[in-house]
């Protein structure tokens, strides 16, 4: 299967992980405030391309730093507000950000690989068709999430360790193939 055979158009939805896909992941830590958030190189260009290709673009992100009490929900919402402002300033778009504040040990349905955030997106945007959706992530739980919901999957990294449908070194490299 190649990307071109998917015939991606405005009826498709793009699901994106955040840390390690949109912004640089902090080693053994969490992005707890805006000053710690740094876009990965060329991500803003990729999001501008996605705006023209996809009907919906949503972020689905596990944020257990809240569950660990290292940050507050309000801190995360401010990060996402600033992130969305920057993305829109550079002609990109994020329709909505969904996050799971639960600890991994809780096995909550809203925490990836559970598909709770996908179901919330479908409730908010009934036109979403998971068979016409792409999940982009950099972890096994991202790929499991996409597959469990019936989406096509893209792994961002050096090697396809998790059986994703497609492998790209960066979000920008994926965007350039559309």
C-alpha cells in the first residue's frame, strides 16, 4: 500500500500525537509550561500542508504529568492555546486537542492505546470516518490506538518497530509525500 492509493482528501481526518511528533519530547520529563514547548523543525510547514489536505485535524495526547501532579490542567490548556495560536499564525490548523490526564497504571479507556479520545472526536465531529483517518505517532501506544480504531497508521522514527502502515523520519517528511 502506498499513500497515493489512499486518495486522501477533505473527507479524511488526521489524528496526531503531540510529544515527539509536533514538539520536542523532553527526556525523562514532561512539557509543563509554554517556555518548555519547542516545535520540531518544519512541523509548522507540515501543518500548513495538512490544512489543505485533511477535513479535520485533531491532536490526541497522553498527559500523565497531570495525574502525577507535576502540572495542572490549566497549565496544559495554556500550552495548547499557545500552540494552536502559533500553528494558525503559520497557516496551519488544529480543530481540537484531546488529552488524557490519567496515569498509565490506571488503564483508563481515554489513555492511548485505548480509543476513548478517538470516540470523543467522533462525537464532536460526527463526519469522522475512522476508515478514512490517519493516526501519526512516535510510540507503540499511538500505533495501537490507530489500529484499534480502524485507522491507517504512520510511525515517526528511524525504524518501524510497531507495525505501522507507513514509516517517515518526521512529520514534515510525511506531509511532503501527500
